[in-house]
């Protein structure tokens, strides 16, 4: 059977760890030649070696792709080594802090603007002329937090909302060139970010984050990579401007925030109207005459 990305060339930003590692390995296993892109301190070299050791094609690019020259050099590496570019995966991102907004470090906000927003802008901008030639596609990392907003990480959610809205606009703009653009919206995934030992969540936030998921657990990086694979492949030829949530249902169900509100703030306001029928509404099937009546 033909592999699903046979003959394709893909760049995966943030490909050295977490979800990006899974995307890089999944794509290579499905026949793509992969440029695994990451910051100099990321384990990019190891991911490339592991892909090659299992018979796949990969090369590493170490650089900060929020910077224009570096993004262009990353795209150029794909062209020089593999001859073309079919797929750009904008997966790079950071999650540096959790705090209520009045205490949220300005530095962490700026860090996210740079690494979550500039990366997607610079890479998409550099890649588009080449994706137009191959009728390729872009898939970017949105988030459940970008759709709904999330307490304690409000600026992070905002950066992901930017990615998701940017992608929708780009999908419409680039359709005439034959380029598709989509997003994946992960819920809490089993990477460094969602464990108190390795990320900025404390134990309470970690517990609520996982317990808020209807499926009752974190997703795995591979489960997320499966959806990237579909969207990046020709099987998704009629899918553009979409966000596919891979979130265990959490975007729909988010529901634990009320537990945090102290009792004195839970009092309902008394109001001024004299309301007597508040509990007499239509809450079960009724057998009554149809028609119009005036009383
Ligand atoms: N883990 C989750 O629960 C979760 C949930 C929703 C969305 N996401 C999104 O998925 C993506 C991957 O998250 P992850 O959990 O695998 O995190 P991760 O930290 O393991 O992977 C992100 C990688 O991107 C790299 N990176 C950051 N800025 C870069 C830059 N300027 N240039 C090059 N590389 C850069 C990082 O160094 C890191 O290796 C992120 O965009 C994130 O917003 C993750």
C-alpha cells in the first residue's frame, strides 16, 4: 500500500520535542522527507538520527524561526536538500508561565508573541511561494485555549487564537493558488507542558486540567500527530480553513472553574422585578391543546 506522504517534503517547526517529535516521526514513517526544525538547545539531532536509523529521510535545522532570515534559511534547506516543499507544519511554540493577569510576567507575554506568533508568520510567509508551486499546505498549532480562553494562561490562549484566525484568513486568501491551510487544536497533551514537574502548572492546575477532559486523560503526542497527518495528506484535499480539535472533548465541556469561586461571591443578585414564575417553565413533555388562545 502506498504510504500517505510518499514523495512529499515537509518542514516541522518545533520538531525536536513533544508533539513535534511525533509529527516528524509519523510523517517520515509515511514516506515524507522531513526538515526537523528547532532551537539550538532542542534535541533535533537526536530526532533526525532516530528517523534515519529507522529508514526514514530527515535533516535537522537549528535556528529561531521567529526571525525572518532564519525562517527563510529553514525553507531554503528544504529546497536545497529535498528539491521542493509540500507541507509546512507550524508547531513551534512556548508555554512559559501561569498566573492571573495582574501578576503575569510581561517577559513571558513577549516571549509568547515571539515564539507562538512570529514563528507562524515568518515561516508561512517564507514558505508560501514554494507551496504555491507544489499546491501544498500548511497546518498550524492552535489550541483548545485559543478557542475558549483559559484562566491563568490568558495571554497564551490569545496567541493561539491569533494562529487560528490567521490560518482561516490565509486559507481563503491562498485557495486561488491551490494552497490549503488548516489548524490542529490540541487539548492537554502528555508533553512537558502539562506536568507540574516539567512545566509552569502547579499541582492543582495540573489536576483540574486533566479532570476537565471528558475522556479523563491527557492525549498523547502521537494521537495529535495522527490528525496532523490526515490534514497534511492528500486525503484532506477538500479541507481548508478548518480547526480540528484533538482534545478529548474538553473544548466542549470545560466546567471546573466554578469550584474556585468562594461562597460569598456565589450569591445571586436580588433584582428589582417581581418574578413569580421562574420555576414554571417548559422542562418536560406536555400534553396540551395546540392552537392560538388569548387569555
Ligand atoms: N502540550 C499541550 O498540552 C498543547 C496543548 C495545545 C496546543 N499545543 C501546541 O502544540 C505545540 C507543541 O507543544 P508541545 O507540548 O509539544 O511543546 P514542546 O515544548 O515539547 O515543543 C515545542 C517546540 O517548539 C520549539 N520552539 C519554540 N520556539 C521556537 C522558535 N522560535 N524556533 C524554533 N523552534 C521553536 C521549542 O523549543 C520546542 O522544542 C505548541 O505550538 C503548543 O502551543 C500543545
